[in-house]
């Protein structure tokens, strides 16, 4: 009497494993892209809300806020976000950076129900002393005395929105880590 053999051959098992690996890879890439798009959308939405608040501030006070500040909360310090010296969204040299200014947030609080916070993505221009994270407001960054500048970081999988709060993009810089630094002039007249 012959005993029948049941089971899978090595070749069949290898084929099944290869198919599973391919499907898992596709899933991870899709998830990564979807996550990046969600972070980019969070940043654009937050910056749009800040632009509206800044415009209302200007309408009520006759000028834009005068202080430079990170937009939103949850910023950490340093390019690695591990340093313990406060909150920072921009570093331009070893000794100069932009932090969250509570005076700025307080001045704009009447125009927002809460502080919209962009995603904390970092565009490294030349690590560790030149980088951007999230979004920030610069009262002297406009091309004329009647405009201000907002910069924000978009992921390597996204693109800068063509407009924010009705204002067209001024510059789109791609950092060496392929993240985008999107700059907008608020108040600039064409």
C-alpha cells in the first residue's frame, strides 16, 4: 500500500512568500504616500487659518503683527527635535533661529478658536544649522512694506499649493532631503 504525500513543495511556498512580500511592499508605499498627503493637507489647512486670522488682525489694527513666530504649537527644538532648549521652526545658522512667540499667538487669539498647528515636517537645507519645520510668519519677509511672508514645509511626496488664503506662491524651494519650502507673500498687491 502506498502512502499518499500531501503538502506544498518548496517552489510553491517560495512563490506564495514572494507574492506576500510584493503585496506588503505595495501596502507600505501606499500608506506612506497617504500619510504624507495627510500631513501636507494638515499644514495647508493650518496655514490657511493663520492667514485668515492675520488678515483680520490687519483689518482691525491697520497693520500686520510685528513679531516673527512659528505658527501653531507642538514644535520641538533642534534639527533632530531632541534638543531641550524650547520650541523652534526655523534655524538659519548656529546662533540664529525662529521660535514660537507667545505675544504673536496672544495677539491673534481673538481671531481663532484655537491655534491651528501644521504637521511637523522638517526640510533640511544644510544640517544641522539650516532647516525649516512646520510653518512660520515673517513680518519683514515681503517684497514691499505692505506685505509679510509665510513659509511652510511640504513633504517630499507633495507639492506646494498654488495659493494659500488667496495669495499665490512666491517661491518653491526643494531642500536636499526633497522636502519643499513653500513661501507666500500675504498682503502683496499684484
